[in-house]
C-alpha cells in the first residue's frame, strides 16, 4: 500500500479536485447509460404483463423481470461502490423447478418486483437529473470560458448562457463570471450531488417493512444453520480426537507400560518399543496440529486473513496470484468465516473447474469485506448443485454476508463474497 506523504492545503485541494472530476464522470456515465436502460426495463415489463391474458406473457414475463432485477442489482452495486450507499435486495426465493406459470405469478406477487417497477420512472426523471448535475456543474463552465475567449463572435443573435444574454465582449465576460461561479459551486458540491442521486435510489429502491420482515426470517434461518453447523463441527472434532490422536496416545501408554516391564529383561525389544512410541507421538502431534488448523489456523490467528489466504494459495497445485488491500483486521469470527469460505472456493476450483490459474483479491470498502476468487477453468458453477457453494452461502449468511457467482459455460468463474464488518 502507498501513502501520500504530502499534507496541507495543496494536497487537500488536489484530492477535492480529483473527487470532483470523478463524481462528474461517474454521474455522466450513469445518466447516459441508465436512462435508456430504465426506459427499456420499464416498457418491456408493461408490454409483457399486458400479454399475460393471451398466454405469451406467461413465458416472457419471468425473463423480462429477471432482466429488471439484474438492472436494479447493478445499480445497487454502483450505489455501494461509488457512493457507499447500501441497498440490500429482498427478493423472495423461487423454486428452481417452478414452471413458467408459477414463476410469473411468483415474481408478480413479490413486493420487491413492484418496488423495482416504481423505481424505474423515478430513475429516468429525477434520477437522471441528479446524476447529470455533477457533470453539468463541472463542464458547463467551460462553455462560459470559451464564450469569453472569442466564441461569442460566432454565436447566433439572442444566445443565452444561463441567465446571461451574450451580445458582445462585455456580456461574454459576464458569461465567464457565471461559469466561474458555477465552477466554484462544483468544487464543493459535485460529490455531494452524486450522493443525492444514490440516496434517492435507496429511498425508492430500498426495502419496506414487509421486505425487512422477510430479511429477518432469512437471517433467522441462517442463524439456525450456523447452530446446526457448529454442532456438526463439534461432533467431527470429537470423532477425530477419538479415532486419531486419542487412539495413538492410548497405544503409546500401552507401549510405555510394556517398556517398563522389558527394560531389564529384554533391552533390545524395549528400544524397539521406544522408537515405536516416538513415532506414535510424532503422528499424534501431526494429527493434533491438523485438527487445530481445521478449527482455527494458527497463521490466521497470528498474521490475519491476508497472510492466511496467501498461505492457502502457496499450497495450491496451480499458479495463483493474491492481492490484499486491508488496513486492519476484522473480528476473529468474520476472519474465520472468510478464510474457510475462500478455502472451500479454492478447493472447488482445483477439483472441479480444471483451472490452471487462480486470482484472489481481498479488500475492505464502505464497511464491507469483499473477497473475489477468479479462475480460468471450464465454468458452469451454480449455487445449490452440490459444489459446496450453498454451504458457503449459509456460512456467510450467518454474518449477513452475500455470495455471488458468475460462471458461464467455458469459464471464467468469478466468486464474490461480501461480509459487513469493521476493521480494527
């Protein structure tokens, strides 16, 4: 990580200028891309729903609404990454084997669907304006400066720059003064205006009381999954101790008892048993270390999540690249959940994806730990197909985390995990 050693007003001004330019570019991109997307996502569902009575909409509506949800989720991601505004989705799950009729009316009966459709008209009007304003405040003053520099000579009669009628050099200087004033306002308020856009998105797209109740139900289920998983883990530890290290220690005790009897009568046999007991002690120690590593790896406790993941990558039989940008450490339970989730994803990539290269990225932004594991394997990974991804989703759900998988046929596969947490 690099740190800016410069301080003072000059550094602050450069930082503010970079933030102003970034907010303007992002706002312009949002306005240009989201407006046609919102219009399309609003019109297509209306047409598809209107075609339900004749049967065509039964087939098309689930696909169209899935596209609307993807568009809304994309905006949720931008709100989190660009504005630090979290807008959690609250869609009701649908059975994987549901027929088109059940999927259509299941999605139409979901309050989150109608919330998305209500948000689209707002996004294409007020949302468009609030996204475009940062770019206007930054770029519109350039026209005023150009007018003062001589552009006024080629402008048509009756041209207005803002509220300034441009008729000659004096009024052109007035346009430049207005542009300077707008640029001064942009210097302080451009990032805040983009934040207003994301706050508006959350106000309309955010979950209501019903969706929050559904979220509580899901969290309750994940807590129960965590309890069940913990109980199963305790039984596994007990079984491993009983069948492994404990059995070896019992055998060592018996060998030592035999050695006591043979040390005077048969020293050679006693030496053999001593060597056997030594080997048993080494094996028992290795098993105990493996067991401890499976419960909470020492490198995780001592060095943190970044170094623990690097250690995992070093043990992989394929080439790997790890990028860590963490300014501190999360709480031990969060680190443990993230570590074992990454371990499971890496195991899947090696066993099932036929990958020969893996990229791992860890960073913390806007109060969330994000881990991305990408491989160049054959793809086709789906949550809930027995690949272990469903277990990872439950593990993360215990901490209100989420799992997203992008794995088209032919690859590559990208698994993204997010857990809300603070770093020490």
